[in-house]
């Protein structure tokens, strides 16, 4: 067990920094195991600080101190105090600027935590957000200390021919000893978390972009030589993002050079370092035969996200890490807008909401619940959460809904104008929205401070004599850790009404007629009345998922089927289908518990038959309408999760639909089955999605014909989307050639790491009976490397987070397996280890036997010697 619980940091204790560092000049002599770092800091007392301490305390971890000077004078050991986490200089000057020069050594190769400067393959690279810079040199490692950076990188010419850092290149040269150097300077002040350095044997893809003011920006993507042919989509995505941000937000890029580097070993998706974005290879590299349509879309979205950070995160940054959603929630909303505009807005919205409700709502309902602006943390890396990102984006989206597109843009313009070059808070963002639009958002601010998912309970009554519909809406929010009582929120609820024939019913407000309105739900209970309705309408509520809430509104199956046929709001039409299937599946779960024979309600069969007859314009959307609710989503709707019954019932629905509609599924499959490898227009992507949705149902048949369809597609396709869909059908069935296909796929792609990640994940998430044995065998596979985050996520993460029926096996083997891996990862990469622990976070929602098994493993983790702060925080909070 840990000797003592780590320190908790509280938002209420924030104070301005005692000192400011206006400039830092860095020199690196780069080496895999022995990198020399020299830093020169220009420091002054902060006039806004009330502290009068004459010492200066800098953060630093895992650093070897060689020397330290103050204003050119070497300091003796009695002039400073050195601890494993801090360097405190006694009696520094209090007037004007003084200079601190530090020389230290670090070992990048030993840095398996992948924070600070580390080795990825043959490449040196950095990750400084949130607190990685302190593993490079001593500094005031906090986001409200913004400094001008310069960096001179020196390294062996042959070993590290490419040397990159932030900003603009200011010089380069060669030394007589076989080394060379490059110097860089960033003209903009930035917090140290945005510093970046990359050195390695890299090739570059170059292009350019001309801004709206006519400036030429050089664009460069650096990759290892064997990946040079997979950068075209990323480059086009960057150009698309730059153009979109100019058109939608009026934001122009500010440097003359924008660089991206793709790195194999990376804890996150990507990092927006000023002018030098470092990316997980997963979100850069794409070729039709190695990347799926989903990969292509995610790459464009993440490229856009990191580019949009240049303004919403870099030019205007966070005062402290409690304000993380200020940049992340806002930027996720921006990248969601961008991706929707670039593809199908309906599909993008549904995918985002589906992920939010399946995963973030679970976070809100468990021991790790926290507001989008947390009140406290032990390890800040644990708060890069779905709540901060995805729910944060939904809060920004609600502002967009309440203010309208023009009002929201006015607020954004004022925010950037007011705070350019500053480190600010979530309140500053909301203040700009208020000022620009002349509104009061006081109540809306509660979204930033209250945790949990609100519940809207809605009942309706139609009076035919008065031609009047009354809606009673109540809002509540369950207790969450440290917040037993909740105040009413300001919730925008988009609404439409449908006539009995499916046509829109006019909504008359103050004599004006509209087909859709937004209700402002601000009280614990409110009544809304709609007049001049000749017949009882069907209510289409929470259109576009206008607020991140759980909606409880009793609906008969016939009414849901009606909305699935007629609702002209694309989200609510899909949602009606999801709720129809959910209610039917829950009925089947009850039948399973009571050991009654199972029968599928004909309403669902008829609904799917109608969907398969449609000639839709958006085939990707049509494919989504054919998808059943995911098992993890269904689990979130149960008071006590019954994983086996959920799986059994859902599989029965899939099997029955496949049997009843096999001719329809085959017909639609054959209509859209064609070779369109290399085509990524909306129709080609839609055709692949729709036909592969049909293939998924046909694979349920376990017939020689369905086996042949999957085999033929697997053998003949030239694109990864179709190959993975076929292999999925094979892996998740008793296909006689399963082992041969898996072996063939591995041999074909064994030198493409991202493709082999898919191979691992597909097997780890399979529902077939032998999956756990397969996972154990894959842990010993030569291609598995526990030090590679992508590989850990593909195998351990996929099994524990995307395979509920096997992870939650009654014998507890899945729980013991995950705990084993967490303990092993704790010593290698605490960030990845802590993310794996979240597989246990919902342990209280299962039956008593499973609760005890999970609790036992959580306790075992907490009792592990030398447990990292990252893992301790998640495990201890889960147990609390």
C-alpha cells in the first residue's frame, strides 16, 4: 500500500504565480540515454501575486542537476533546496528581471511513461501536456505562466538528421564532430505545456495554404520513411480545416509554418503544440488498403481539432488545469461542426451522441463523476475525460442553440478579441457570450459546476375541446460524489409536433407559426401549452439531442414506430428506432429471467423491412437506422446490470431479424457491393456502410451461403473497410475458415502496426465462447508490446471496455486479468494504467457476486506497492 495518500489539488486554492518567466532559451544536446539540457530563464516577480516569499520554487522530476547560476553567478548547494519534485532558490532578487541558468541531464530511453522527452522507436519526441515539461527541465510548470521560447537542438547528423521545435527556424549548421544544430524561435508567448521537440530519421510531405489575407503558409508532415505514402489524406484534412476555420470563425493561422509529426508511441490522440503538432500515427496515416472509412473520418476530425486549438487553446489558453474544458470542450464542439460539414451532419451527430450516452453518461453515474470544471484532482492526467471533452462540447453546443449561430459567432469573436495572448477561465468564455448578446447566463453557469446527467421527466395531455396540448416537464439530477443536492439547470429543449398523418403540425406562438421551437426549461417543474391543434399530435422532443440529458417520456411501441417512419428530425428518427428496439429487448430480458419462450415483436421486423425498402439519399444514415442499441448502452439503462441477459436478448433480436429479412439484407447487400476502393465521397462511403451493415446481419445466419459471402468479400476486396467488415463477420461466427483468415490477415499486414492493432482489437472484442483464451494467447504473441499504448488499447482496452459478456464472466477471470495488466502497466506507463482501471469504475451496478470480485481486484490494485498517483486516484475513488 502507498505510504501516504497523494496530495489533492483544489480549485478554491488557486493563487496567481508568485513569479513570471517572460522568456526561456533552451539548448539540447540530444542523445537516446543522456540528453543535456541548458535553460536560461528571464524571471520577475508577478505584480498580481500577494505572496512576499523571497524564494523561487520551480517544478522538476527525474532530472539530474549539473549546475545552476543566478544572474551569472554559480550557486552553491546552500543557496537552493533540491527535492525529487522541486528546486527552490533562496533569496532571489525582488526588483526587475533576474536570470536563472540551469544545466541538467535526462534519459529519454528510460522514460516509458511517455511524458517529457522520450524515445519512440528511433525518434526522440516530447509530450508536455499536462505536466511533462517538468521532466525536461525545472520550470514554473503551470499554464498561466506564458513565456517566449527559443530552442537550439544539437544532435548526431546520421542518427537524428531532422531536428524540429516550435515556431520559425532561425538558423542551422554543422559542427566538426559529426553533429549538426538547428535553432527555432516561437514569436508568441505560450505556456510550457505547448513546447515541443522532435528529432529523428524522418521524411517530409510538403504543401502550402494561402490564407484569407493572402499569406502563404508552408505545411509539412513528418513521418518515418515507410509511411511516406500514407500522408495525403492528412494534408488535405489540414487544408480543409484551415479553410473552414477562416470561413466559420474568421480565424487565420498566425505563423509561416505548420508542422505535424506522426509518432508510434503516444498516450493520447494528438497534441496541439504551437506550430508543431505531435500526433499518434493512428490519426495521420491512411491509405485505402490500410485504413477504414472510419479511420479517414477520425483523421480529418483530429487534424481539425488540433489545428482549431491554435486559437481555442493556444492563442487563448487555460488559467489552470481545472479550466481544461475551456479549450477542450470548445474545440471538440468546433471539430464536431467541421466533421459534420465535411460528411453527413446527421450521422456525425448520432455517432457523437451515441458515444456520449454510452460512455460519458456512465462516467456521470459512477464514482468518477465530476463537473466539466472539476473542483479537485490528485493527478491532472486523469481529468482528460469524456466529461471534460464530450460533455464540455455539449455545454458549448447548448450555448450555440440558445444564442443562435450569429449570436454564438459574436460571442466567439469577442472572446478571442478580449483574451488573445491570455490564460483565462470558463467564466471568461461565458462572460463574452453574455456581453456580445446582452443576455444573462447566470443559471446556465451551473452546467460548469454541477456533475451528473440531468433527467427530464415529461408527461403530456391533449384537450380536444380546447384544441390544446399540455406538456409537464420536470428536471432532476441524481446525487454524485460531493454533490448530494442539485439546483435546476437552464436546459434548451428543441421540440416539433407531428400530425397523425406524419406531416409537421404548426406550433403557434404569439400568433407566429413554426415547425420547431426551443423550450427554455429553467425550473424544477414547468408547464408548456400549445394551442390551435386540431388533433392530438405526436411530440418530437429533444430534437438534435439539444441537451445532454436523460429523457423519460412514456411511449407506446406504436408511437415509436410512427416516429421512426415520419419524424423529419434525423436524430429523433434514429432515436425512435433505438427506443423501439430497447423496449423490445428489455421485454425479452424479462422473458429470459422468467424462462419464457422468446418471440420478437413484429413491429421491429416490419420497421426494419421498411428501412430496407427505402431509397435513401444518405446511405450512411440508413445504415445507422439498421443498428441495434449497443450492449453497453443497454447496460446503462438498468438498475442492476445483467450482462448475460442483455447479450442473449440482443443476439436473439439480431438472429431473428436476419432470419426474417435475409432476402432483403442480401438484396441490399448485392445492390451496393462493388469495388470502389480509393473512393471516399459520401455515396461510396455510404454504400460500404450499408452493405456491411447487411453483411453483419447475414453473418448471424451461420449458413454456408453467409460464410461464402464473407469469405468472398474478404478475399477479393482492395480496401480495409470491406476487409475488416468481412473479417468481423468471420471472427464473430463459427466460420470454418476463421483461423486461416486471421492468419492470412496477419501475414498480409504484419508490417503495418495500425492494421495489426485492428487485428488484436477484433479478436479481443469477439463474443465467441473462446475469446478469453484467445486474449491470453495474444498477450504472448510476438507482436504484442505492453510498452506501446496503441497495442495496449487494442488488446487489453478492447477486451475490458468493448466485450462486456466476457470481461464480466461470472468466474472473475476477466477482472483478475485486467488487474494483472494494471499492476504491470503501473510501473511502465501510469497514464495508460489509470485508463485501464476505469473498466472497474461501475462495479457497484452489477450483481453482488460480480461486485465482490471487482472490489477485490480494486483493493488489490490500491494495495500495490509504489502505486502511481494516476492509478491510485482512479482506483481509490472507485472504491470510495
